[in-house]
C-alpha cells in the first residue's frame, strides 16, 4: 500500500472541492504530519515516555460569499470526501463574509525549513540520555522536567495555484532542581538535537536552586533589573501578540505606530523562521511566503505583521504572518530574534546568573534585581501593554555589581514598551539564547537585558 504524501492529500481534498463545491468555490488545503515524542521525569526518575504521530487536514473554502472551515485527522478517501461535504454544507449556514481577501496567489517559497536527521531518528534512549545528564549534573538535588523532540512536514495547496511544502524539527528541554526553599530552572530549545545539553542545563538549574535558598523579603518599588533571556522571551511575545499584530493595529488596540521611535535605539527585533536557532516553516497557513521582517529597527517601530485578511483591511500586502486561529488572534510573528545576536554561546559561570553574558550586565548594576523568569503574566491594558505577573525560579538582589542574596518572588505591574523606551535600556547581552514560548507554537532568541526600571508592586501573595 502506497502512503500518500502531504501534498497528495492536499491535492485530493481540492479535487473533492471541485466535485462537491462547484467550479466557483475558492479553496485551500493544509496538511500537517506532526510527530512528537516526550520523556518526562520527576523526583530525578523518568516516569513517562510517550510518542504521537498525527496527520491533520485543514480545509478553508469560500463559496457564494461565505467562508467555512473544516478539519479532520482521518486521511482515507472517504474521510477526505466527508470533510469536503461537511465544510460545503457548513458554508451554506455561515454568515456572509464581506472581508474575504481572496486566496494567496502563486509565489515562490525560498526555503524548505530546518530539518535535523538526528531529531527525526531520535529514540527514547536519546532523550533519556539528556535526562540522565541533567540529573547527574544537579548536585544531588531532586529534579523534574521533560525532554521532547518534534518533526513536522507540511504541504499547502489552493485553487488559485499556490503550492508550498516545508518541514521543521525541534528539540526542547525544560527542567528544575529543588531545595527545601527554592527552585532553580533551566531550559533550551532549538532545531537540532545537539542544541540541548542536559548536563549544562542541570548544572545551571542546580546552581540557581542552591543560590536561591532562604530568600529575604524586599519591599515593593521600582528597581533596576537584569532580565535573563527566559524573562525577555515573555516580553517579546507580549509585544508580538498584543502589539506587532496586524489585527490589533487595524482595530487600534495596539500601541505600535510605524515610523516612531518607541523603543531604545539598542532594540532591533526581527521575525525570521530561517534565523539561527529558530524553528518554523517558510510559509504561513494562508500559503504566503514568510520572509524576514524587521519589527523594530534601532528603536523605531517599522513593520506590522499581516495575513491576507488584515492586509486587505490595512490596504497593503500580506507578509506571511497568518497563524491557525488568526481570525481570533490576528496576524502574529512567531520567530522572534532580538539583535545583536552573537553566534558564539557564552561561558557558563558559577552562581545563579544564566551565563557570562548575563553576568556582564550584572556588573553594571549599583542596586537592582536579577530576574530568571516571568510567570502567570496577564494583560491589564492592551493599548499601553501593561501586564501584571510574578517572578519565578530565582530572584536575587544585586549590589555594587555583585549578586548578594536571594529574594522572595515579587509581583510586578509594568508597561512593557515603557520598560524598553528610549533611554530605558542600559545594556543588551551579547548572546541571544533560543527558547520556546509558553504556548509552544512560537520560538524566540533573546539576550539578557539591563533595564533602568521595573515596577514591583507586591509580594507573590498579593
């Protein structure tokens, strides 16, 4: 029995659309095979190893002025026909869609995506070896976390003649080490299996946990901060989801004003799935090519991400930032890199700092805080992008350029754009560490940042 490729499946869906929907129906099919393998550990022992491989077929069609969507994970011929029948029937019940922007025209997709054969071939033993290295390096502390590998192959076809194919791989590891009064965390993600070193992450998590033992209370207030890459990643994706988002800009819910110097001149932010350390496809769910896009250039807001629908409203062209669920969330950049980004990883260091790049920023702080993670962040005002959240997995007082003592977690309430405003960024780390967003479908490479002020408004309890 011959296994149909993703492209074969997408083409068959469109054949059924022509038969069941009629020649005037505009349609697009996106087929993704997603293989995920996950190894979890707790109390320093592996307790779960699971693997899943799913093929998902998504259909969107526009017929008689109405747009409908359908999805299936069944790929036999009858299931594909049923998908088309259901979606055509649904289109008769959908409201008119006057904002339909049409299908993506034929265009060239320049890159196939980043694929690592070692990830494709990775076994449970390969993931277990990384867990073992994490545990062995954790100074005997209890540990927990996961190591996962994913491999996705995707094909897109529409009735306007656009065809795109791509594939991508990802490895991610996230773990903690724990003392009686503190947790230390370390994580890393990337497109190649060699990007994750369990020993380095285990040693880092243990160093943070040991350095965080018996924390002291600090009063709320505005503190100078060094944010490690994991905390900076939280800022970047808030900027992406609520600020540099074509739907939010169109609806005037975003603070972004292209051409204005809204950030410190040290800030340059790009969205590029082909950048080193990034995981992603070179086209979006509309089938449009996803080429590098500069969102902020030397502090000046520049580009606004658009899919076909938000671009039509704005009177411009799509730049390939459509995502699944975009009718709700908008057009969102998902491969963010904060520049400059050295290709050379920094040295590991003793103590709680993530690495030598972060420690160099610490040396320039007279009195402030070193922040490992942001946690449970929620938007209070999307227009000014004020968020509230907690610190997590390590917070330390910095005095005269030295890390002096651990601090209990604090709640913050802060406008993210204001924290990065002109004159507010005192230093940018030399290395952008790759990582994955909490919502797992977006990736970043971020350096540590030294910021002039961050508003802490209470303890972790309120």
